[in-house]
């Protein structure tokens, strides 16, 4: 049965109207993205091909800034430090999930704990860094407490030793952001039917059995979202913490790519090279996030094993 001409026209009008409404809804996002996201990216790509000596413009150098990166040991150390922090990703993902599950099950004092865990996230990262810079000093409260309980051997120069500074930085950032993870997971738990958990309890499942066999599979989309957020954060969220705690030291033991962009562009006043590092960091995080999203999508559609 063929569609009549008027019906075709009506269908075409409806489709055109849907397209128009779609464009109208997208326009506000584009109005923000073009001047604040797309234009700075294009400007950064252009700036990365220029050479500056201090505030003096030298000229266009093409890909010379990118070629310079291949032999930059500081940049290599910065990315290596970032990959070391990525090794702690399972802790970043699972710790807030366990805490959120305890709160979700109405563990005694859950209301207080919910507020307590979220409180650190409300504090400015710079303030958090300044607080922990005092706490983690050689003669700071942490080492004094360890010595007072007979654990003086564990009192270390947390921020002054290259072997501990990076992990101390990682722990401080984790403490600050765990509250956001807890709230994110609690929002996900709200979608789980309590009948499922009650049935698991009646079947004799304990806390960990329910967590790994029931909750974790149901929370896969939220886990994927938080994993991507944390991975990106490890590369682009840590600037204020580094600036307040270590400034990339001792040596380059806590230097990360995002902080190296700042040091190169504003301290050493190598604007073109600093921009080139920022461009590489942007596309690296974009590619890493894309791979994670793709893996999460394939796992969700059951194609991950193909």
C-alpha cells in the first residue's frame, strides 16, 4: 500500500519540525562550547606551532615543539608518574562504592557518615593541599601521632622523599574526592530494588556476597562512569593539590603533565612548548576516555568477549 502524497508531506513536515526542535535544543550548548571549548582548542593547536622566547615572539616552527617532546625526560617522568597513579584506580573506584553500600544499607550512623564523607569534597582543593602540607610535614601531627603510639618507624618524610611523595599526593586527592564518588554511587543504588537485596539476604548472602554478586553487576554503568571520571581526574584534576603540596618535587617525583604545562608556560615562559604539551595531554585523555567508553559499551551489549 503506497503512502499518499499528503501523508508524505505531513511526514516530511513532522520530520523537519523534529530537526528544528533538535537544533534549538542544541544551540545553547553550542553557544557555550564554541567560545569556551572549541575556539580555545583551535587556538591552542595554533599556539603549539609557535616559538616564544619569554614574551618575544620568534616565529612559526611547525611541529618542532612536538618533536622536542620525544627527548624531554621531564615530560616522560611526568607521564610515568601519571601512570603510577592510574595503578591506584581500583581503590578510587571500589572504596567509595563500599562506603556508599554501607550507607545505603542503613548501617548505624549512616546519616552522619553520609555528611562526613561528602564534607572533604566541599573544601577547596587548594585549602585541602595546604592543610595536608602541614599534617604531612616531618614534625607534623601525623608523624607526632605515630611516634606517640610507638610507631616511630612509620614516621616518614611523606612529602620530602621521592619514594613517598607521589603516593602521599595520591592519598590526599583520594580523600578529597571520595565524597563525590559516594554520592554518585548512592544515586546509582537508588535504582536498585530493595526486594533484590532482601531476596539475597534471605538466601543467606552476607555483605561481601551481596556486594560482588548482586550489587556490582547491577551498578556496572555507574562504575563505568565513575571510572572514566577518575581516570580523567588523575590527569587533569590534580593541579591545585600539586601546587599546594609539593610543586612537583622533590625533584620531579610528583610532576604530572598538567602541572608541567603550567611550569613550562608560566615559570619558564615557553608558551609555545607549554601549549604543545597541553594539546598532547588533551588528546591523550580524550583517547583514553574513548577507549574506556567503548569498552564499557561493548561490555554492556555483550560484545566485549568477541
